[in-house]
C-alpha cells in the first residue's frame, strides 16, 4: 500500500474525522500536489457530496455545479448547499455532466458517482493547482 492509499484508507475508515484529511492535505502539499491538497482542506471544512438513494436505483453521491440560481432553487425547497461545488475555482469533473432545467427555468448541472470515495477522488484529481484558477 502506498502512502497515498494509506491516507485515503484512513479517511475512508473515519469519514467524519477531519484530522486524517488535514494531515493528508499537508502531505499532498509537500508532494507538490497543490490542487489535491486544497480539495482535501475544502472537504475538511465540512463540504461533502450529496448522497441519495432513488427509489429505482442504487445510492449515488453527487457534486452540483455552483450557481446563484441553483442556490436559490435549493433554498426555495428547504435544502442546504450540500454537494455544491465551490464557486471558485471552476472545477470540471471527469465523466458525463448531467443537466436539467426546472419548470421556472433554473438550469442545474451535476455529476453522479457510485461512492463517496469516488466522488471525493474525482474532486481531488480535478481541483486546479493554481490558487487563483477561475
């Protein structure tokens, strides 16, 4: 098992404990993986993918593209910002981005993943290294 895998295993075993995540972020930064380190710190700040289990399918973990319209839509339906990607930097995750338009014209875009670990790894891999990337 590599050090990278060991850190990820520790995070997986205690997903709500941010200490392993912050130690991992420091290690990633020492390795020159600045985007991945920033993603881990953002996750340690309480940001998580939205998890849900539809009636007709398996559990899914989702990251939503940030937009003011999406946030307003969430608020109107009594939802919080769980699963909302940060406004900056702009992050393009791997896989097919899905899109839907609500009846009142709000466009919502998102990516679905089959596990929390997969969703967080995609975020870590996609987070830009440049601090001011937009």
